[in-house]
């Protein structure tokens, strides 16, 4: 990132200009974090559809958790040349089949028979670069509290006639649950009391990860006193492994003990996760 310069030498067969030097100077800025939330961006070139070039894509897909808000910015160049070798007819693009399924411009529709969210779940603002036919579309998406798949495309912009037929359609998938845990046990875990008091026995592991967004495990503990719980970071902000072993079992008797492994996180929707744990102590 920052200022960069590249120099290219182009060799020609012109005696007067045997070598032409091309100098390129640029200022590389960091990629917007919001773009990373899109599932199908073409960071390098964007996408050309009809006579529009749209960066990072004309068919953005994004996954949100319930109640989440995300802002995405698109850069739009109208009046672009469409390569003749591309067959973009309805028969080959599927436009004939999908055009009738589009929502009305500027509205959002559900992909199934869910209750439609309010009309304010997507706020679109269009601006234009001064002196250039380059447009910016800023979308503020959410919150949507009803899980499902939703589709949206922008309404015609009265003040920007170049964008009257902007072929952009957004697909939003709203998850019912984004933070998931996967314990390695499904029933009572059998622990023997006949082993040496200091011997540790692996009870199991719990995988904790977030399907969208980020979170961190802050603290792990157990409501069963003789269990030892330890957290390991697999991917910071996304994936963690919780290891559960036994501590001292002196004074315990055979039988069933029930409790939970408690995982405290910085996730706003799930600050605490209790994973049930059932121990069967045997002689």
C-alpha cells in the first residue's frame, strides 16, 4: 500500500523510437473491509453487464446474521463497450428465466414465503465524481431479523439518467444462527475412578466458529468442578478449539454428573454459550 511506481520499456521496429518508456505512478489504498464480506467479488476487474462496468461485481452476494448491518460501496461506469465474442442473449444468460422473478426496483423481496422485512432495510445513496461519468452506489444493508434469502435491485435514479437500467441485483442471505459450537461427544462420557488421582483423561473437544463476521473467546470454564477447560485459537476472530480434560477425582463416587462447559465471548448476540456435558463416573 502507498505510493508505487513502475517503468516499462516497449521495444519497437521504429528506427526513430526503438524503445518507448512507459512510467506508471499510483497510490495503492487499503481494500475496504466491507468488500471482504461479499462472497463473489472480482477485485481485479469488476464485472461488465450490458453497457455497465460495476466494481467489484454486478451480482453481489452477502451473508448476514440476524440484526446485523453492513455497508457496501460499488463503483459504476456506464456506457462501457461489450465484447462482441460474449453471447449475452437471454437464452444463454438465463435472463429470460430470471427477469420475471425480480423484485420491483428499490424494493426487497423474500426468496420464499416469509414475511417481508420493512422497506427501510436497504438504504441506497448514489453520487457522481465531479467532471467524470463515474458513479458510486453506497448501500447500507440491514438489519433484517427474519432468516431467509432476499433479493434487491436499485430503483431508477431520476437525477442520473445514465443509471436508468442499472443491471445490479443484490442477494442477501440472513442466517438464523451465525455462531455455532460442535462438541465431540453426543452422550455421557465415561470416566474411570480407578486411575491414578493425578492422571488426566481427555473428555472431549468443542469447536467454536462464526459463519459470518468475527468474534473472540474471552474465557472458558466448567460448572463441573473436576473438569479442566482450555481454549486454543485456530483462526483469530473466527475459529477456536476448547479442550476438556479431568482434574483431580479424589472423593468422587460412581454415578452421573451433569453440567456445562461455559464459553464467554465478545459476540453481541451470544456473549455466553453453555454446552451441556454429562459425565458417567465408573469404578
